[in-house]
C-alpha cells in the first residue's frame, strides 16, 4: 500500500498528524484520544449527521487576502476564523489546517442540549432494558447530559413497545432515537433495504414491509449497532443484564469464515444453575468478520445445551444402546481396534478441531492405518490452498477499485454469509465481482458480471476462460489483486478438484499468488474444512473407504447418513462402527457398536483453521453436558488404553505436539494464537461503549495466526494439469440433480435452534419451467426425486432458477438424505 | 403485470420516461395507486414497488412521509380544510369546526355515508382566498358554510347519479 | 408604482397561453441568450443583482457560476414547492404566466449546460401542474426545446434540453433544496448533509451539479436578458434590484399578490394596496416572511421601513419570501406562536434530533399555556428550548421553527405574561386544530394495514 499521507489538524489547541481522508470523529479518537460523542455515526457506514451529538467548533486559519499568508495574533498564535455555527464532526473529513474545539461551553451546551432533546421522548425503561449497562444514551447522558429532564408531562409520546420486525428482531418504538443505523446497515452493508422510516417528525419510526418481514441472514447485527435498546433479538430479549454476563471468546462453529464471536455466559436457573450461553455476539476481528456475524451463528447455539445431547458413553447390546462407564466403553473400543489388525478407517466431520483431528489420527496411525477420511465429500484441493491460497495478510475488507473477485460454483450467501457480506462491500468500494454459476444466485445482485455455464462444467468454463468469457479473462489478467473463490455447487468431487486446479493455474499464470489479497479461496464446509487437509484427512480417502470398506470404522462428528443416500449401503458392509457424537444420528441409531459422547465447541477449547488458513482459538465457556468429553481427549484416552502413550492434559499440549510435527503449524502455540493488537475502527471495550455503543465485543481471545502458503514463502508454484471430469448426463426421462446449500437447514445441530427453526424452508426443489410444463408440475406441487438409491419428496418451485433438464435440490432440508454431489436421477409428480 | 401496470400503462410509461432512475417515479405512482385503490393500500404498495424496482418497505416509507397519500381508506371526497395562520385569521378554524359538526365527524373522520372525510391541513398557498379547502386535490375558495352546503349536496348528487347509472 | 415584470397578465390577458406569450415577445430572451456565450448570460444575470426569491436572497448569477461547465450532466431544478405559510405567489405566476418561468429556467439550463429541467411543485398544485404540463407540451411541440428542439446555441449545437414537472405530495420541508432533490430521487424528503452542496458533484440531483431556483427568481430572467442588467438595476433600491411579489394575507381588506419594486414601505403595502385593516381595527403585528421569520410589532417606524433584504435586519427580521401576514389587535400573539409552532411540528421531517424533539416539546408547552396551565417558568423554558434548537439543527428549518417562539416572546412579552399570571384564560370552547397525523396513543386510529 502506498505511504499514507498525513495532514495536521489542531484539536483544542494541540496539533496532531492524522491520515488524510480520515473521518474527523475517528481521527480525534485514534490520534488525539478525544472521544467526540456520537449516536448516528458509525465508522462502518456513511455519515448522515442526524443525531447532532457530535457538534464541535470548527475553523480555518485566517489568511491575508493579499499574500495568502496565515495571519498570527500579537502572541504569535495562528488567528483562526471560527465558523459561526457548530459543525457535526461526523460529516467532516480531516483536512490540512483544520481547527477544532471540543471543550468550549458552546460545545458542552450543544451536547447537553442534544441529549436533553433525545431524552424528551425516551422512556425511562433503563431498569428493564436489555441495553441497560451498554447503552450509548445512558453512557453519554452520564458524561454530557442534563441532570434532570425539564420535559415534565403526564403523558409523553407513547408508541408501540413490542413490534416484531420479523421472527427474530423486536422493535420498541419508544426507545428508538431515530439514528437510522439499522436502516443504513441493511441498505449499505447488507444491500437489502428492508428497513425504513415511516411518517415523519416525532412519529418517525422503523418499519419493514418486505415479505416475510425483516428477513436477512444478518438481522441480528442491527441489535448490536442500535445505540439504545430499541432493537432486541427474540433470543436474548429480557434474557440477562449485560453486566451479569461473562464474555468468552469463541469461533463460529458453522462455516469457513471462522467469524470471531463472544459467548456471553451467565449462570442460569433454566440450566440447573450452571453457566449457559445467553447470547452470541460478534467479536471484532477486522481480518475475518470485522464486527458482523450471521444470524446462524447468533441464533444457532441452542444445541449446546439441548436435551437431545448424548450425555454418557453408550454400548450396543442385543441391538440396544445402553449407558456404560467410560472405562467399559473405551475398553470395548480398544478391544475392537486391536482385533482389527490395522483394517481400520477413520472419518471425521469438518466441525472437529485441529486438536481432535490430530489426536484421532494418532490412534489410527498407531494401529497401522493411514485411512483418514474427511467428511463431507464435496470439496477438495487442499494442497492447492497450501500452495496458492490467499496470501498472508489478505483482508477482504481492503479490496476495492482495480481488484477482482471471481466466484465460481458457489452460492456464497448460503455457504459463507460473512464472505458474501464482505465481498459485497468490496464491490461497493469498486472491486469487480464476477460470479459464475450454473444458475442464478443471490450474489448476482452484487456482481459486476455474471456468467452461466452448463451444470457440472465449472472447471471447463474456468480452464478455458479466454474462450468462455473473454471479458472475465481480461478483467482477471489486468486485476490489481485477484481472488478466486470456488464452491462445489453442481460439481462432483473430481469436478471440484479440476476447478481448484484451473483456478490455481489461472492465479499462477496471471501472477496473482503469494501476495496479500491474491490467491485461492474455497467454501470448504464446516469450521475446519481446511484444517482437515493440513492434518492429513482427505475426502478422497472417504471415497476409497466407500469403495473398500474397512473392518472397523471410526466416525467422528459426521452425520454421514444424513449426507447422501448411498452411504447406508457401504456402511452396512463395515463390521464395527464406533461413533464419536454429540447428538443422536443415523449412525448412533442403527450402526454404532459404541457411541462416545463428545463436547460441543462451547464446552471446551481448541482451534479451527478457517478458509483463509487462519488458525484461531476458541475457549471453554460452558460446563460439560453429562459425561461428554472433548473429542481429542477421548482419542488420547483411547491411545492410552492402546499403549500409545499418556493422554495429554490439555488441548494446548496437543497443539504443541501438532506444532512440533506438522510443518504448517510450526511455531504455533496457544499463546501466539491469543495475541491481539489494536484494531481500526477501534471498537474498544465496555468502558468505551459509547463510542460505537456496544457494536461488538473487543477482541480478547486472539486474532489468530495464518498458515503461510508455499507461494508466500517464495517457493515456486507451478500450474498443474486440469483433469476435466466427465459431467453427469441425464438420459431419457432423467434429470441432473444439483444439490445446493441452504444456510438454514435441518442438520442435526442447527435443527435444535428454537428461534431459527421455524424459518427453515419447507423442503423444496427448483425446477425449470420448461421441464415443469412437460411434467405437468406447478409451483407448490409435491414431487418425488430419486437418486443415489434414495428418494425424497419436496415441493416444486418453478421459478426459472434451475437450468433446463436439471433440478436444484437443497441439501439438509428433508429428513431423508439428498445427494451430496451432482448426480442423475428421476423426478415425478406425486 | 400487476393491476397498475395493466390499467395505467401509458401514464406509468410517461412517468418513467421523465427520469434517469425508476425510483424517481415512486411519488407519481403512489398517486396512481391511490386513485386505483382509493387509498395507498398494501396492494398499491406492492404494485408500485414492482414498477419502481424498490423494496415495498421503501415505498411504504415514502407513502408515510407525505401527507397527500392516504394510508387508510377514506370517503369519496377528501376535504382538506386549510386552518393555517392566514386562513385562521379569516375564520377558517370556525369553518372547519362547523363543517365537521355539520357532517358529524371528528378530525380525520369519515361521514357515516362514507362520502366525506374531513381533515385540516397546513397552508395551501392560496391564503388570499381564505377560507378554502381542497377536495380530492381541487381547490374551493372563499368558502362559508352556506356555500359549503351547496357543494356538499352537489357532490352527493353526482355520486348518486353515477350509482343510478350503473 | 406597480410595474409588471412578472404579472404581465395584468397587461396582456391570457398570456398564460403559449400562443399569446409567443406573440408578445415570448421566448425571444431564450433565443437571445442562445446567441450569446454561456459566460455572457451568467455575467448578465450577475450584473443585474438578481437575488433568489425563495427566501435566502442568494445572488442568482453567482449561484449559476458555481456549476462546473465541463461536467457532462448538470441539472436545473425549479423550486415550486411554495409551502411557507402565507406564500402564494408562485402559484399565481404558474397559473397566469407560466411560460416566463419556463423560459427563465431554459435560459438557466443553457447557461449552466444542463441536461434537463425539473420543476418541483408541491402536491397541492395538482391542477397547476397539469395545466403547466399542457403548456410545456405546447412549447415543446413548437420546437423550442426537448428532443425536437430546433433552436441552436452560439456554438451551433441544437438546444434539446427538456423540462419535466414533478409533483410533491404534502411536505413543507421539500422546499428546502436538498430535501427537494431527495424527493425527486424518490427518497424521503429529508435534507442532506452539506457539503457537498447541490452545485457540487455528488451534491445535486442524481449526484450531479444542480442549480435550484425559485419560480419567481427564474421568471425575472427573461426580462433581464431582454432589457439588460442595467435596466433591471434601475428598479428597486440598493442591492435589492427589481420587483418583488409580496403575498399579503391576514387582516387586510385586499389580500393578494402585489408585484412592487423593492423599497416600497409596509405602509404603502398595507394601506395603499392592502386597503388597510380588515375590520376597521388597528394593525398589531406583521409576520414579514410567513411563519418562519421573526414577528414585528406594528409601529410607525416599522410601517415606514422600505421593504428590502437589508432594511428589515434592523428589526432582527427578514424579508425572506415576502409573505406578509398581517394581524390586527384582536389577535392573541401566544395563539399565533402556538399556531405557527404547530405548523413546524407537523412539518418537521424528523431527521435531526433537536428539530424533531424541539418542535414537539415547544408545542406541548404552548398548548399548556393556552389551556391555562402555564407557569411563569414555562416562558423561560420554551425560550430556552427554542434557543437550544437553533444552533444544533441540520437545516434551516430548525431555525425557522424556533423563531415564532423566540420572537413572539421577545417582541410581545406582555402577552405571554398575561397567560401565565392568570389574567388571560382560555375561552370555554375553542376549536383548536390538531394536526391530522399526530399519532398520540390516545387518538391512535387503526392503521390501514
Ligand atoms: C425549510 C425550508 C423551506 C423552503 N421552502 C422553499 C419554498 O417553498 N420555495 C422556495 O423557492 N424556496 C424554499 N426554500 C429555499 C430553498 O432551499 C432554496 O434556497 C431556494 O429554492 C433557492 O432558490 P432561489 O435562490 O431562487 O431563492 C426553503 C428553505 C428551507 C430551509
Ligand atoms: S431502532 Fe435503534 S438503530 Fe434503528 S433507528 Fe432506532 S435507535 Fe437507531
Ligand atoms: S450527527 Fe454526528 S454522530 Fe450523529
């Protein structure tokens, strides 16, 4: 980046050097430790100057009209021409020679007056308000406000106190101070302007008229940035007072973004007097999620304390699972493993931490097996990520004019919503966003160019970009920075491998590797899809096991039967299955000989490696459910039983071993991972909450450490051969089935989120109108879709979303599994 | 194609042609919706949103900001009496009061026969012709209750004639 | 004394019609302007001292000169929102001599290299707008402008600027130029933060540099181009050149619009033209600039003051849009304050805190006083609330809204005293008007949907 230009501004008589172009409120805070109070201003959004809280005196040096020299008074001080009226600091960009006064009576009066005005119609709800304790209005009133109100009327203006804006967010119209932050968030940050003001003057209030109501994947963020308690989530409303809670740093357990979050814990009667998650808040990490999280993270935590959790080891006897002691369970497993003679396979889901992956691997390797399968079998190409993944220092929040983001085969909003949010912002800053997919996705709305290719042919399209999309090829070639983001939608595993290779080649050929904001990204499933690769697990191994099932299979944190109808057949051929599971699933119900209860991310510590290869720590927040244990620990104890050495005492110790053994993790330890540094905008902690008013939690748990790529380390990276796979072809009477991802689905864990559950779509499939006409299907009809040995019944959605000859079938909406990857099947009207 | 697009195609097209941006047509379209539905109904909001390529929330927001869009059903004749200062100096407040009493309605209310809605409004920029009112956006000036009664009868008769015809 | 630069219908009947206007020298000024360079046109307007008639009195030529001529798209917006209490001149211009305003707007469009002209009419001008549309269509058809424009400018380029009307829908704030621009863009009619100003890139209509001028302002332009700046300056006094239309309303025998040269006195206006007090009473107070300007107590000194931008300053008042509301001695000034405050409360857009809350608060206390429940401290309270609003609001509306309170208390303190010391009591029954849309819980009507 170019050297930042500095300008000199004078605040309260003292000169400061500040970066040119910075907002005055930010500059004063960052460089002069002068906290100009604000309500409507938010550093992530364009200023609007509405609340008038940030008024300051502003002036410029007087200049001699003839010489243009700055005029000085007798004492040699610069003579300042102060503007007659106060100016809002939030709408000013610093400029050289700017003079500001923030401590004069005039300014103090203005602050006092604006607060008094705000309080004229604000209800005295503080004792029962969720925001009490982290409310900007409360804090600023203490600091700058009137002692008591002069607005004494028997009736204040009364407005509605409980207005559900959607299923998740509730508005208290009386508390709203009309700062429009929520409206602007939806408009500017999300790009979905479903909130607005209604009427005017004192009756101005927030409405939504979209159908369904306030319905976005990011709605919860409005409750964070609302400076008062006007917006609350149904999940947290009246749940706890901010000061009663303890913030525990954690990581989004759902997707590859690895959003930094805070689990706000409180001892709770509903949970037997133990600490439970009262709310999930974003934790600022400008590299990763800034200060935003998706509603899935915010509202999806209920499974951590669900009654359904498996709380003790279970052993199958006469077909029934019975509770047993850990000793008995582990002895049984150890016995089974020893008897297998090394014919052992291990399949681990993408939600297991690095420590889990490592510890389990030790057990299996120790018994002479190398069969480490990653689950689900959708994304691959980890080795290419290791070579040319996005360069160290990448920050999607810095992409802008001249840069290109090329998204292929992904429905990014559904797969990694935070990336969608940040790339949309990049688009607004001028980056060219190119979206290619076999069908229309939401990201098309924020794209500079969109391209379609035949389903399954993403790699074909990209490998031959010059022919298939010359404009895209040109844009890519001339991009200042280029990120290629791949998904696996509409692809087989081979198809994704080829796409990854084509993407890597393009990056290498155009020189966009080994630099920040350049390189390859992929929407690996789960929180640790990339970690799986680094610790030796591959989906190809899972495929190999399906072809030649092992005698004993360990399945950890993978609800395999829910992921593809073809799985049941090969699991049937496995002699003994051992399950490591949090919740009952198909495997525990039908297949497992032993079920070992594992802890959720909230009950233990560990690390995940996100899609950008950032290794990040999450911390223990909640006590264990029953006798469950962290997965790594179970593995360690098992190892002990098998004579592989003593169990480790902590996850930190496991990480030490990883660091010593796996080059990618070299030098990493829990201390390094927990390092933080000052971030801009500086959200600050609770004491500073009035600045951005409880926007997000301060980052206390660590910003994480990024694994460098080969290109980062200066190693030569070479383009490889793209093995274009055959594309599933539908025969007569057949359809190509394109499985898609929905953020809200009925996967076992997410299903337990009581607040979001009603918002999960009824199972549906998108069918092309031409096909629908042929089959006599209209929207809403129930259709049966059969493929990979299974079949599901879903509602047809005839909307032109699916390419002709195919159906787009969202995964995990039904109780029956739908195919994991693109395939061929039958569709019929029921 | 929604109702507005079907019934008012020409007017919508002329309106859209005025501006470089569809959103600019929202105000004119809200008038059309009001004309079609008698008020700015949810259907009207939806229709306008589709034409202007806006979220219905934004359309509703516009409808709520301006006083000439009625967000609830009203009588056939929307009588808006100016009672602002210059008119008030000329007895407009009394006129407004008497009119409401004559029709038996409260402020903003509609007469029992569904015919007249009475509302006071701010300055109509015809202060030299006080008292005056606007009925369905047309001005009637230099009024008093006697003239008013004649007008009311006349309007009622017009509607009845129409009803009888159909 | 009267000289009809704008109200030419008084001399030429039916000049509102395109044919009549054309036959009487109509659109000659446009042709003349087109034969000159843009700079010449702007310089002429500058030299004439023409100042904005929308209220602020900003020099029109100077405003035009701010527009970057190298920008590919600029706009002219005619402010026909005319919503200030007691203002009704633009209506008469548009009803009776619309082409002169159109011609003025086109001259401006040429001078600033505009791509189009939008005329923003308040929604209540429904009929005016439709008549105007018809006249615009006639002139457009005659090839004076628009896609088939036949005129050529000094460089030989065809003059194809087009004119469109845009109807508002009931919002005083849309007279404020940035709120007006938002309104045309289909957004909420709330003022924008400045800078950027409308004349700057990023600040005008659709982000393009834009001139916003009042109807009356532009209606002066053809005369200036035809007769020259020097002739124009001969009318009026000092820096207040030309004629001004005074909207006279309230307790006078002959309310109406009077086009008179600047410098005419209140006495002349009220007596010679207005015909004196309506019911034979005494004049007591004048609001010289509608609801938004400070009130004047009628004295000989005031009556003999020449009406110019500068002369009213000595009474801490302004000429503004020259909407002169006259009140006789039957009027209760506290009632006036309350009346005008209700207007502002009703019209506050709600965007900024001090105005949104302040107007609501002022209205409440004034109501309390007028209900007989006021205390002496209430007068200090509203004074202080009003004064706290003025330096803190986002746009000038907030200043306007505080004026009725501040200046009625300053100028007529005894009237407030009478209310709060109990010597004045509310009448038994009084039809106190309530804004139609007030949404107080007690009166909450069921929402429509
Ligand atoms: C609250 C407010 C209301 C206004 N209303 C009007 C109006 O109705 N008509 C008008 O011409 N100018 C109005 N103005 C002034 C305009 O903002 C702007 O200054 C004017 O249109 C410029 O034109 P001029 O230079 O020709 O006067 C208003 C200003 C404010 C602050
Ligand atoms: S709800 Fe909150 S964020 Fe939205 S405008 Fe009101 S105070 Fe601001
Ligand atoms: S006006 Fe500056 S923070 Fe609200």
